[in-house]
C-alpha cells in the first residue's frame, strides 16, 4: 500500500510525469519494446532514486515491461508529493513524503524492500546498505541491482572489497551514456538552476569556488564560467587539478579559496570538504551549496554550533551569523541543491541515464551465476542508447567502411 502525503495531488503529479515523458524519447523507444517483450514479467523491482517526475517515468516504464515496481525517494527533500501521488495513481507502489524525518525516510526505504525484490535500482546505496544489514531478510530473492551515482559506486566497491556486497551490482554511473551527460551537463545546469532560483542573485562577476573536478564538477565550473563567474577549483587529484588549470580555471586549496569565494559548490562525494577553519575566513553573505549526494560535504552541523544566530532568510536559505559578525548562507540544508531546491536534471539528460538503468536491469535478468561483484555496463548497452538518442533527435553519423575497420584493426599501415 503506497505511502504518500495526499492522493488528491495525483492529477498535478500525472501532468508532470506526462511532460517529461514527451522529452524522454530514448526511454520511450525502450518502453515500446518492453511492453511487447515483457522482460520483467513475474519480477519485483525496488527503486530508490530522487522521487520526482523523471524517476516516476522510469518506474512506469519498468511496470510496462511486466515488473511489479516498488519505488521510493533517495533524499527526503527531493521528493515531490504530487509526483508521488501521481505515480501511485498509475499503479506503482510508491513510498515517499517531502521533508520526511530520518526515521520516516528509513521506514519508506524498508517498506519498499518488503516486497523481497529480485532487482534493486539504487541512488547512493541506501537500499543496498539496508539489504546488507537491517533488511537482510528481504534479500533472499535478489538477482542483482544497478547503482546510479558516483558516491553509491564508491560504497559498493568498499562493500565488495570487504566481502559484504549482498548481490551483483551494475555500475550505471560509469556508463558513457550516464556520466558523460548526466554528471556534466545535467549537474552543470541543474545545480545552477537550483542556486539561481533559490537566491535570485546574479552569478556574473562573482567568484565561484567549485570543490571537486570530476564529471559533475566540470559541469558546474563550465556553466559558472559561461555565466561570467571567476572560477576557482579545489582538488585532491593532481591530474584533475591540471585539467582544471588547462581549462582556464584557477586551482588552489580550500584554505586559500575560502576568503576569496562568493559562492561555494561542493561536488566531491566526500565529507568535511568545507569545515570550521574555512567558515572563519569567509566573506560576509557567501552562499554555500552542495551538489554531491550526501549532506556532509559542507559541515553544517559544525557551522550551527559556531553560529551566534541562525535564521531563515528565504525559502531553502538559512543564514548563520558567526561571532565575527559575518553571515554565511547555506542552501537546502547542505543537501543536493539541484533537487532539494530545484527540479533536478533536465528530462532529456535523465532520458539517457534512466535508459541505462532500464537496460542494465534487463541485462541482469539474462545473466546466470554472477558473483557478488560490481560490474561495468556492457558496451552494447551504451551503444544502443547512444544510437537511440541520436535517432530520436533526428541525427545521423558516419559509419566505418569494411576497409576502414580492417585498417584500424591491423598492426601494419
């Protein structure tokens, strides 16, 4: 039985879902095939991804492929109550309420897993953590699962190394169709969409500090520069730091950047990226935003302890005034700013990411005797999605002639 805030919101949610469906053309092609072939008939699929319209479409597509789908959110602040109601009205068991407490959030995850899923689709690793611990009794039917995020894959690989991964997992984030586009172009646009909508402030002329220059950080820095910001990048990887330098960005430590920045965006997947010694040297009225999966990159709890005053300044902006009189503004409680304070990645971007999820889940149904390891997305899936997306956009590309193929595969000129 679904757990949502208010089923009277369903019509609004269905409108949002239909809107994104009109722009998720690769996934629509997959849906048409799924509906004919029913690859998930008789299988239960548990999904934990940000509960908004694009995720709802993924859940609906899986259900059209024969799956019994049980879907929850991966962050309480990104859940949209009308979308949750809309999806439930379309026959997908849905568990999620915006702003749920930590206890309520875990309850929603647990309710999702009570179906004893055959396949899990995870975003950040929360379902797998429960299936390997508190909810291990619900793991008896597992075939495998798919993980959406960089952060989640790091957690999976740590579990694999420790020998406690509960089932085979596909590293969806590492697919070309995912990280090239979702992480770079999706995060690049949606993070700034959330920041600008929430603050109503200009980006041009400001100094933006981007912590982390992976695919997500590249997108955030690129879009900031495109809007006229002066961009500083902080990194721990020497080659990513060199890459940022060659792309025209200043590179320095966070200690050096803290007094210079006007807007800080963390995109590392790590914790304690911005901590009290940085807070103490920051300008008055800086903006602190996080675009990484978990709310631990900016040490908000430590900032709360340091502050002499804390007040809500705008929706999704809390100002913390320090003993030195400066106020630091935290967006979306330090959670994912693009989802907690925005609508997430554009539909056309998530089209490709969720196409990977759908096809990787289908791939799992065809495998036998997989070890409990993290597996890459097969190249054939990447290629299928790339060609489907090009076709949906009405684009064509060149093809190697047999002579060219022979040349490229030859050891001689």
